[in-house]
């Protein structure tokens, strides 16, 4: 598989070819969760589906911080690639392997030991507690696999290869699709079968990814060795705020849900259905954000600021084109799309209205992904963290609460949409006038371990 050198060549073509496999991989990730829920709901019932929803939320919340640190790989390794520093690339790759393996083992053991206490603290219904605990403990056992195949994908993308990671995600989805009904129903393992299907699918995908990249020498992996203090410090310096970004986002989503919950079960159901559609709509923007992170990192490492500016323009225009098309489709098909989840009634009406109102605000949330992705490519993680805090806690949550109190349930969409516009203005302001271009991740005096 070709690895793009983003410091030269046509940026528009590179952006399209590099971001498209990331979009497909993100779509497969969403389908992975959908298929898992589909089998559990149909084979084990509503209580089991509720249990897996609660347990999955815990896993995502615990992993958000570590996955955030994993995101720092895009910035550090892409800049090393842009600098043409093969030794630095290999050395930092080793450091990431050691740091992430240590953190994932700690999280896995802690989660396994305290899973039931965590579920009790979350007021998990007693009839769901046993199933949720069984699913959660098994997932914590396999946490290294989940992080492993995500890490390999991040490394390859930092080097300009987005096609190969698509294979690993596809393998995990196909395996899970086959193993879920086999373990749950045929073997009669119930909820534990669903958990084992997930862990085994991710584990085999991780091994496939590792063997594939090593045999083809796509990544300069070496036997793990103790990294230098400077390397660990830089990883944590970028990784901690990146991890906190993920936690801020998850906490912000929960805050929005607290506003939605005040309008009763019909609105909650309609909002839940609309969010399923919303998660698909934002996939292209998220993929573009990941793509420009890596592309900007390489060009910043190579000191090609002219290409970084071009990348911002092309990324914004590409986002605008995709999101406007999405908006038109959503407005035309909103009722039918919500009908896939909720056939009729007040919940379906709210979900349809929500999508129609918020549809044309999507280009602004996409612009956030683009601008923040480029800024993140420089290593300005704390600054992006602040922008996320502003987006969710200064704008989105208060405005959603305000507009819903003024205009009722439909105010939820207006509040969120206007927050998208305002947060994109903040992101553009920092992109234009901030000091992110002055970030220097690799000072001349910094030592790189051998």
C-alpha cells in the first residue's frame, strides 16, 4: 500500500484519496456497534440490550482518555515523517507502544476488578446488573486488543496510509457479525457470548494488523525498549489534553441528554433516533478532521506552511460541499429516516423536526473538525481542549438549555445548531490569530533514545 508524502503533490487529490478510506472505516465502526446491538436485542431481549448499552458506555468513557492519548500519535509521528527523521519516527513509535501498553494494562486490570462497583454507582437496574457486569469484565480483559488495532491504524495514517487500516476494521466487523449469533445463540453463551465475540473479533483483527504491517514493513516497529523521559513527557504533554478533549466531549453529550430528558420519554426516544442518523451524517467531517491532522502534521514537520494554508482552504470547501449535500438529503428524507427507528407518534414527529432544523447547521460543525484538526497537527492540544470546552460547556449546553426553555422541544435543535455556528467562529478566530504556528515539539536540545 502506498504511503502518501503530503509535503509535495496535488493537495486536493491527496485529501480526497486519503480521507475517503477513513470515512469508510468510520462507517464500519458505526456498523460494528449497530450489528452488535441488533443481535443482542433480537436474541437476548430488551433487558440485555439495555445492559450492553450501559456497559458499552462505561467502556467508551474509560477508554476515551487512553484513545485520546493514542490520537497524539497522528501529530508526533506525522511531524517526524514530514521532517524525514526516520530515527526519531522509530524511537517515538517505540515510546508510544510502551506508554499505551502500560496504560491499557492498568485500565484493563482496574476495570476488571471494579466493574460491578462502577455499574452500581451508575444506578444500573438490578435486573440488568449481572449481564452488564459479565459483558463489562470480559471487555476489560480484551482492552489491549481494542487499543492495539486502533493504534496500528493511527500509526499508518500518520505515515500517509489510510487504505490499509480499512482492512483491519473490515475484518473486525465481519468476524463480529459471524461470531455474535454463533456465541450467543448456537453455543448458548448469552451476554458473555456477545462480549467474547467482540473481544475475539478485535483480538484477531489486531493480530492480523500487526502481522500484516510487520511482514510488509509498513511501519518501523522494533522490540519494545524503555523510552527516554523526554519522549514520555512529550507523549503525555500532548496526550493528556487530547484525552481530556474526549472526556469533555462525552461529558458534554451527557449534559445535553439531561436537557432532553426533561421533556419526557417521547422526546427522548425521538432524540435517540435522530442521533443515530446524526452519527452517520458527521462521519465525513470527522474523517476529514483526522485526515487534515495527519496531512498538516507532515507539512508542519517539513516547514511547508504554504501547503498548510492551502489544506485549510481545500478542507473547508470539501467539508462545505459534502455537508450541504447531506443537509439537502436529510431535509428530503428526514421522516423516512426516523421511521426506520420509530414508525409514528410524537417521538417520530420530534425526531423528524429535529433533523430538518439542524440539517443546515452541519457545515459549521464540520468546519470545527477541519480547523481543529489542522491546529492539532501542530501539537497545540491544550488550545484545542479549550476550544472544546468552549464549544460544549460555554455554548452548546447553555444554548440548548436556553432555547429549549424558550421554544420547547424544537429549541433543542436551534440551540445546538447556533452553538455549531458560534463554536466555528471561535475555532476560526484561533486558527487565524492564535499562536499555534509557534509550537515547537522537538527542540534542538531534546534527546532521542536509541
